[in-house]
């Protein structure tokens, strides 16, 4: 639009100039070398314009001829770079697809076309990694370190390769160098923090967390939580040789994260050991209100050494009130009541937990309660059997690892603050198995009957099978008329053969298959409502 307007304006100016020259008569006389050239002003003006245009065209042609070689070279280089970047693009796709042959081919082509470009070196290193050639990958990353713009990238590649071959000191050196060059590199900052935690240098890890927070690599809440975890870890390490320093670290951790269970439990224990029972109780109660935990219950129940079992029971009931009937509070009351031999109180505390599917700890407590109150090994074994299939209780979990004790870092990845208190998935819960196939099955389960037989085994045979003894011999008449019964070995007996008469023996008929009847109860499981024999040694225990 604007170009058209400018063109029209120029035409108007040219037309106006031509009209102006035509309206003013005059002549132009040029004398040169004995020649005279006379013409009008308008013709002279047109001639001058034509000569100017001709000179401009000539100059443009000469300039184009002079620049032609450089333009051809530039075009060739542009095509070469385009082909090189196309090779880089295809090589990256091959690396992502896991095609080492294509990745190496495109990496070589890109290096030939582009030279030592950053992307070329990166493709070369990644192609070597895909091919499993670690030496070539490290050589490419080392070449990247020679250029300022790719130095951090080269350090990261060397860091990854060092960790792959297990050279942890070299990996830490690369990370430290990267932090010095680029403090905001997240991977290097994470590696430094992980290294400090692995060395149990909690103070150095605190400095790393402070640096990460100042650079904005983590949000304020995460940085605050990490500080608390590191202070709790420092307190745990110093608890044996520097109890005062451990107490200060634990209290600092609680100021940053009041719900941090390990810090609260340690602070409560150290305060109680020092005789400051009131402060110890306040610390534990504050953490218990936010998250009831067995470690807190253990510290709270044993605040004052030498207390009687009834004193511990009263403190457990205080915890139950503070937790508003939480499961951990009921378990603490049940355990304390069991130690105080207040069996009715223990049953009352466990009743709400038995309404649904009880957890493993509940089943084990019920087993201890049955044995302590009634001396009933049979019912105790029944609860032990239920415990094998009960849902698991909450535990410390980090990256698939279930631990009894809290740790500041994951034992798998080294990640800080990885452990969480939650119930593990029920992947390890045993499936429901029929009693006739599992000696630890519930005594309340009814074994599934086998295909219908003509009549059930006699009481004597069933009792002998349940007691693990050999069944008494079966009379011939009974064997001829009734089904054969086998003992725990479940071996099918030979069918009883009737004595043939001395006269002409009839042709023997093929014997009919006789049903096999298993005992109603396995030999090592006590029968209900009967005194059990010596129980096998239990593999379960409650701490």
C-alpha cells in the first residue's frame, strides 16, 4: 500500500517537472573538442537522467560480478549448515529411538558438515552413550569443556559418566566445578547436597540448602523442611556423645517443623533423661496431636524411669484422649493395659479396631492378650495365623524400602526427606488359603468340602487325623461297604477286595473309584475349644 503511494507520488513529481521544463523554452549548447552540441533543455534533462540510470546499472553489474564468488561460497556454506543441522535433528531422533547405528552415522555426518559445533559434540556424546562406548562419550564431553558456552554441559556429561562407573569422588568434583561456574545449575546443586548427606556432613548440607534457597532453586517451605530434617539428623548423630548439642539441634528442628516425629521423640527422650519431665511431656504431646506415632508413645510412656505399669497405663489413656480415639492411641492403651494385666481394659481399647479388618499389630496384641489372660495357646495361634494375612501397619517408607527406623535420606537414591509414615501396600499379604491346604489358616474358616462321598469318616478317624496319628485299621466289612479314609499323608488306599468263592470264580469287575476324604483339621493346628498341644515357635514379635 505505502509502496504504491510512493510510486504514484514520484510519477506525479516527474510529470510536474516535465511540464515545467516544457513551459520554459531554452537551449543547451555543449562545445567539446571542436564539436558543438545544441539541444533543448527538456532533451538535455532526459539525457542526463538516462546517462545516470545507465551508470547505475553498470555499477550494479560490476558490483554483482565482484561479489559473485563470495555469494556462491556463502550459499554453499548455508546449504552445508542446513544439511548439518538436518543431520543433527535426525541424529537426535535416532538417539531418542535407541538406534545406535543411525545415531553414529548422523553424528559423523553432522561433525563433517558442521565441525565442532556444540550440538554436534552433544550428538556425538549421546550417540556414543547409546552405543555403550563410554570412552567416546567422555572424550566428547571433555571436548565440550574446552568451550565456555558448553563447559557446564560437558561437566554434567562427565558427572553422569563418573556415576555410572561408580567413581563417586570424580562425580563430586565435577559437580563442585559446575556449581562454581554456574551456581544456578540445579543438577549440580542437588549433587552437592546429596554428597554432603552421604558423608553425613549435616552442617555442610545445611549450607547447601541455604545456597539453594537463596538462588531460588527450591521454595521456602521445602527449604524450611530440609533444614529441619538435617537438624534432626545432626541431633540423632550427636545423641550419644553430645547430648546437649543433640538437644539443641532437635529443638531447632522442632521450631522449623513441629510435626517432625523423629525430632520430637529424640527431644522428649533427652529432656526426660535430663529430668525435665514437664517440657518433655509438652514436646511429645504437641507432636502427638498432629500425628500419633508409636515412637512418641514409647517415649511418653517411659518419661519417668521406675514408674509402675499402672502409671504407664494412665499416661497411655492421656495419649488416647489427645488423639481423639486414634488407632495408635488405642494400641498404646492396649499394650500398657496388657503389661498392667488389665485385660478387660485392653480388650475395650482393641474392640473398635476389631470391628473392621484388624491390622498385623492388632492381631499380635490379641494373640498376646489371649495367652496372657487365658493361657490359651490355641486362640493365640489363631490370632497369629490371622496376623499373617492382616493388612500391614504404617511404617517408614522411602522409594519402595520399608524401614523400622526413620532416616534423613533414602537408602536407594540418597534423596533428602524421602521417608514418609504410611501403610505399605498389601502386596505381601498372603492370599486366602483353605484350611486344608495351610496349617496357619484361620480356625474360624470352614474347609471347603471335596466332592460328595457316600458318608463322612468316623469320629475316631477324624480325631486321629487331627492329632497327626495313624488312623486305626478299618474292618473288612466297613472297607467293603464304605469309602476308604486316608490320613494326613493323603495316599489313596487300595480298594478292599472281597474273597472270591471257592467255586467258579466270577470275572472280577473293575473297581470303582473311591473318594478321598482329607482330615478336617491339619495335624499341627489345635482344634477349636480344645486344649492345644505345644505350639510352634512364633516368628512374630511386638516391640
